[in-house]
C-alpha cells in the first residue's frame, strides 16, 4: 500500500518487463549519478522487487523508503545515503 | 595485518559463499560482493512464470546474503554473446548435463579479476570447497581455474584454504590463514555448524544449484537444439531468446528442421505468445487449448503432425477432427486434423 507521504523523486526509472536482477542492476547504475540524499523511484513489473530492493538497500547502505503495487506496477522509493 | 585489505567476494547466496563472505568480512577486510547473472538463472525463470507453484516469489539469494552480512554488492550481467560462445565450445567440456562448470568458473574469475583491478582490491575469494563437486572443485581444477583466469595467487578459497597452497594475500599478511578453514568433501555438517555459530539461519535449504545448465531436462533440450542444427548442416549457435524458450513448455522434435513447443497452462501460453515473432503460432480453434510454436522449416507433413499434437493437448482431443490455426505473422490458415492419439509416438518425439 502507498504510504501517506512520499518524497518527490529526483529521478524515475521504468524497468517494466525486465526481471531479476535487471531492476536492481539498473537501480545501482543510476544511483551512482545521483546526489547524496536524492530519491530514486523505480517502476517495475517484476514482483520480486518487493524482496530485492529492501535487501539491496541494506547491503549497499541506502535507505529503502517504500515498495508497493499500484495500478499493476510496482513502485520502489530509495534514498541515496551519503557515503 | 599490515594494512586494511580489500577483496572481491563472488557470492551465489548459497551457504558456502555466504560463509566465505562472513569469514573474510570477519577479518576486518573490506569486501565488495559480486554476483554474476549468466542468463541461466532458475530464480529469473520462476519469476518469468509468475513465481513458484505455491504462489510465492523466489528471492535473490545473493542479495539476501549481502544484506544479512551488510556487504556492498554488485550484480554483474555476463549473459552476453561471449558467455554463450563459452557455453557452446567449453575447452574443459561439460559436466553431467549442459554445465561447463570449469570454463564457466574461468569466465567468472576473469571478470572478477577485472573488477578487482577496477576496485583496487587485493584478491578475489569464493565459497568453493575442495572436493565438493566432482569436476569443478577438484584440487587440479581449482588450480586450473586460478591459472587460466590470471588470478594466480590472488584467488582465495576461505573454506578450504588450509588444505591449499597459501595465497599471496595470506603471505602478505592481509589475510590471517589461521582463521580460515580446512573443509573438504560433499558433506555440509561443518558448514551448518559454522552457520549456527555465527548466527546465520536464513540460507537456501536444501543446497542446490541455481543454474539451469545443471538441470537434466533443460540439458536434453539444449543438446537436442545443437544436434538438430548440426544435422541440418547449420553452425553451432544459440540465442538468448532460444535459451528462454528451452525453459518453457513441452518440446517435440519433429525433424532436424523443425521443433514444436506446446504451452502448459496460461502463463506458458502467454510466454509463448510473447515469443511468437519469427515462428509459427498454433492454437486449436473454438476450444480451449494450448498456444504452441513451431521453430524452423517444417514440411507439410510436419505441419500436420504439429497441428495434431496441439489438438491432442486441448479440449478437442476426443473429437474425431479438430481445427488448428497455423499463423505466421499476418498469414493464417486453418488445418483440419485428427488429434494425435498414438501416445507412444508422441512420447518418442518428446525431448
């Protein structure tokens, strides 16, 4: 379920149609170019993103804000943590 | 220890690579975990088919391991043409199925070496255990993998390190050899005990591969495709799309020139529909039945045979005659055919 409040993403990427591990590969690639503290929204059709994104964020020390399904697509919000 | 070392850890998320990661991290060494995507991943295929039979979605175990141990992780796609070329021409041959494990390990270690150099790391480590696999984890093949990858002296196997020649990071004092292990063989008891000791409870059970190339059924279809190409005078090649289709449906070899793939259920029908481009698409008319594809260049007789098999797997199977639509792009024709009833013959064509 969509949380009551979510930050405005600095960037949105759409990984629809791609499966594990590509939504995460693409997330990692674009996160490198984001400023510290910026929020990335990843749109996906792979329901596995609900499992993958929190784990990837924990491993790479980024903040997983929310992942939820809306209108047949998954939306995952991630904040880049300062290095 | 002379200085803080950095290592590249190859992880699959299985128990062994998770333990190797824990052992190296436990020595205060900075680790970048790397997991390779080969295109033959069972998790990906399960997700493509909508999850497991019980409806659950399989997780990426390498991500789970990295998250559990808070290790920076990178997912690296190596599924391109170079990997397929290695798969078609493995210098060290195949294992029991279509698994060219030694060549695959060399391929991965070469990529790991590139990552090691890019990251300024001191060495690469894996979860390999001496003697655990009949081919790829023998003492001689572990050495071959190290030599052929160019990682000479820089490839550490923490779980069996004490049974192997000391590596350069051990000799340089970057890794404490005394805190590494001396495991060997196929048993998992010591690993399970160690996992308990360091508080790891959530790892895949039972141990098993995550690679289709070790799967007997997949392997039959893989070699059938290559043999048929050879028999038809074609070169030895396979595309990524063909790899995907090898994981979907029932496969029937009509001749060296033609193969039929019949969907099993809604999800596979949808997948076959998605890959119908460049292939003939078959479906019984007016009754519920599978979507099927024919690859290659079937003769008129083989077209009728394919239609009869498709009719046999649909609701028209007990009718004297069924109608099957044969569509190629915008062109479609209807074939009226008696559903195939000779089960022995059908099974004989099954790959």
